[in-house]
């Protein structure tokens, strides 16, 4: 962690290295935590950090409390304030990543959810590009399947469930690829290891629906809105077959970490011309302008820290 970084832990702002949990903590033993990932982009023209869709991230976190039977003392408004405050106190002047976590903080044994105490914490780190967003990614379809909603729901960013993502991502990297695509148990496409997926085919933007065991991503929703409003594209949410990814015109990932990341090959098959396609590049350019506060029509999506 960076020197000087501040965290919110047990109701107070503390140096990040002091934010520690006991090995007896329920979330440490059972993966019973919910988290969000929020990016802050540095805008040098105004010497400010802009947090992208802060409210939407907090709203999703709070909405998913019901899945893991969580209650905390902080209000949604206070959660937003905490995210801003830890960046401000850390005095960053570059791109950052904020990780709010609600977790079962009780020091107890037993894999249960109801009537187990929950707490909230939050930290911030510096972060640049999570994946290569310029030249395009080489990806593979993983042998690991995405968790089913009726097993461990992917719509909730549950700490324990990301072992599934780690297995898929690790398999891909060990095989010489940049990223993985995970399928559902029925063989249809879910998403990337930890990011949503879009393909362009016949002039339409196509993505698996929320019922396809995916995270209903905030960047995903953003891209769908921008495609309709700014690119004039038809956006279709429907099941996607594996081989459609081999024959489509373009594929790209979206997510807080991935941002808008084009794919150039799939299972060693070239996608399109083997480089970021026109839709991917237009969407990426528009997205980066928006998150850096350069598009007035979408400025309300950006929360200034300073």
C-alpha cells in the first residue's frame, strides 16, 4: 500500500496499515463480504480527481445487502462521503481505485448469514490501466464455469465468489492468454473473469442478459446507454453462444477495472481484423472523455473530490 494512504475502518479514518482484521473474523473464514470497485480519474486541467458513478456503486452495494443479510450503521449518503474523504485525506493527484467493503465482522464460527454482525470499511489505492486497453487482448474460453445464480449469485460482488474469477484468470494467464471468458453450465457465454462482455455483429451491440449469471455492471449499463444515445446503435441483451464470438465483428470487455478493453483474438482465432474495431475505439474514446469530465452532458456522472 502507498505511504500516506488513508482507510475507513471501525468507524474512524486511520492509516491504511492500521486497518486490520482478526483471523477469527467471519468474513476471513467464510468469504462473507460484499465489495464495490470505484475509479477516480485525475483531471489535470482542474487539478481534481473525479469519482465515476459513485452513487450508482453505493446504491448497488446497499441493494445487495439483502442477499447476505447485512445491516450497518452508516447510511448510503455517509458511504458516499467516506469514499470521497479517504481520497481527499490521502492527497492523491492521480488515478485511484476505491474499495468499499461490507463484511461479516463478528468473531465467530459457522457458515451462516442471519444475525451475524456486519461492518463497513473502505480503502483507496493508486491505479492505472488494469488491462491493455490499446492494442487488444488475446483471450480464451475457460474450462471453469461461472457460478450459477442459485449457487453463489454473480450479481453480488461477494468476496468469496471471486475464487471463481481467480481460477479462470489464472488458467488463461498460465496458458499464455491475457484474459478468460467464462461460460455458464448450459454452455452459453456469461462474461470475462471479472468483467462484462459485448460483441458487435451486423451493426448491433449484443451482450448477455442479467439472467445469464453475470454481474450487472455499472460500466456495462453505461456502455449500453452510450451506444444507444451517442452511437445510435441497437443494443440487444440475449444469450450468446461460444462460437458467435468466433464469427462476430468485434468483442470488448467493460468494467471498472477493464474500462473499455477491446479483444483481438479468441481461442487463437482472430476477431475482425485482429485489432480494436471501430465501435470499440469510438466507445473507448467517448468513455475516457466522460470519466475525465470532458463531456458536459455527462458531467453529473463524475463526483469531484477536491
